[in-house]
C-alpha cells in the first residue's frame, strides 16, 4: 500500500477532534512529499539536525512538531519555526525555550512530557514533579512559551490492559491540572498519546494528537548517525 493510501486510511478512522502527526523521522524527503501530496501537513521529527534540514527543503506550510528529547544547546535551531514541542521534560528546558523564543520574536507552543511507562529510559516529569512545577508558578512569567497540554509514551509492551491504564492515568492527571491551573485557558487542551501500535487505544483514552510513523512510512531505515 502506498504512503498516501495509508494516510487516507488512518485519517478516515480518526474522530474529528483527533489530529494525525505523521512521524517522518529517518525517512527521506521524497516520502514526506508523498504524504504531503496526500494532504498531510503535520509532521513529527525527533532529531534536531534532521528536522532543520527537512524544514529547509520541504514546503513552508508544513507544521513541524518536535517529539524527541531536546538538548538545551539545540533549541535555537528549531525555535524560529517549530509548531509544537511535545517533549518539555524540565522547568529549566521550558525557561530556556522561552528565552530563545523571545529572541526569535515568537511564542512557542509546548507540551509537558509525562513519564508513565515502566522503562527507565523514557524521559518526562513524574506526576509529582509536574504538579510541583505548576504550583511553583514561575511558568506563568514565561510569555514566549504557551503550555498547550500533555504528552506521554506508554510502555513498549503488548499488554493492552497496561497500555490503556497508562494512558488513562495521564488523562486523569490532565483533567486534574486542567481544572487546577488551566480552567480558563482554552489553549490547554492537547493530549499527545498513541503511536502506530497503540493509537486506537490512545484515542479511546482521550488522545487529541496521535503520532504515527511506522504505520505510514513502514519500518525506519537504520540511522547512519547517532548524533541528535
Ligand atoms: C518515533 C516516535 C513515534 C512514532 O512511532 P511509530 O511506532 O513508528 O508510530 C511517536 N512518538 C515518538 C515520541 C517517537 O519518537
């Protein structure tokens, strides 16, 4: 099946309030163009250098989302154009994005990444760390970042019950902080969960942004460089 028919198939299944992010990391620009020509406009990448290069080469109306662990010294490369950073995992990172966004004359939309999976290797705030940051209130002074919601990755397991319960806990947490800190803020509404193997479950558990790579583009070619 072609990339464009896979995109159209997935889109057909999505409820109206859920957007598809086509995760094009490691895939060449020609494949991104195939998806683009099928009408796809939101793409996700997780390596700064690759994102930068694709942004320069590809149509300017693409909305680029950054999904990966972001190092402070790389923020400056994406801040001028990125549509949404999904992976804010510390107050320091948020502060630094704000500083560079101000320099670039932008307000950068961001999601807070929550660590809910069993794997130690995954990044993100625990619920308590996230609560503490929001209670601390310093984020309210950061006028060049906009908090738009939460992101998480479920454990990489086949047990659907576990995956579902992880998404459910994060959705519950979303509701809690929405009420406590963002009740009057309509922009705080995004819930980024669900990948190729678990996005149907994620949608049932409140996702508004699904991040699908393999199911659209096939298996990723292996990386030639491990540098991010
Ligand atoms: C790679 C990646 C995806 C897409 O994963 P697939 O299993 O290929 O759909 C989604 N989210 C993040 C954060 C990723 O790094």
